[in-house]
C-alpha cells in the first residue's frame, strides 16, 4: 500500500513540475498527451503492484503474425 501511495505522489510531483511549462507555452495537445501517458503509466504501475494479471502485448502480435509465418514457412519448405 505504501508503494502505491509513493507511486501516486511521484506521478503528482512529475505532473506539477511539467505542467507550468506546458501551460506557459500554450501546448494544449502536448499537455493532453503528457498527462494521458502519465496517467496510463501510473495506472499500470499500480495494477502491477496489486498483482493484477495484465495482458502481454506480444500475445496479440503473435496472434496476428502466426498465420502469416505459417504461410511463409510453407512456401520455404
């Protein structure tokens, strides 16, 4: 529980450090992207700490490329 709180505190500090510069430069799109990625990263870190089973992106890549690799290996035989 302490690590989750520490994670949120660190993400908040990062946001507070970066936000004024982005707002001062009127970089609205960059602000949205930055805070979205910061939120996603913080959320994933909390979920990992809670030992929630997260899907592996490699499984999705394998699912799409397996039929293609079977065709290619079939041609090369």
